[in-house]
């Protein structure tokens, strides 16, 4: 199935789409470089806490932990929405085995 067929069949309701949540979280984390973005936020939070800005530092640390988890949790919905608009992403998800299409 190519991208154009996928989009028309999905919008017509002729297929159901399942996305593997763990694989989707891994793929989205790699695409967004979440570990690379999370470490400076955690480091800034620790620095703020050590400099006396305890509550600000703890809030930054909490954000550095919670935000990537929230992004990973919403990965299947986000990737499905993007796959409907972006053919290369659709092909990448199909090749990775994260996107499963079944006819109704």
C-alpha cells in the first residue's frame, strides 16, 4: 500500500490503523532528540537548586522528567497524524514495523 492509497482508505474508513506504542515512542524520541534536549534541562534544574533557587530547580527537574514521558505517551497519535500528511514518514513507519494496517 502506498501513501496515497493509505490516506484515501483511512479517510473513507475502509482501514483500521494500529501503531505499536513502544516502537512509536522510540522512533519519536530519536526523531526529536529527546535525550539530547532533556539533559540540559535537568542540568539547569540541578544548577538552580544548588544555587539556592530550590523550587525553581525542582520545577525544572520535574519538567525535564515529565515532558519527555508525555511526548512519548502521545507518540502513536502524533505519528499517525504526521503519517497521513508525510509520505516519507509513512514509509519509515511501515519499514520499521510500527504501523499496522488492516482492512475493515
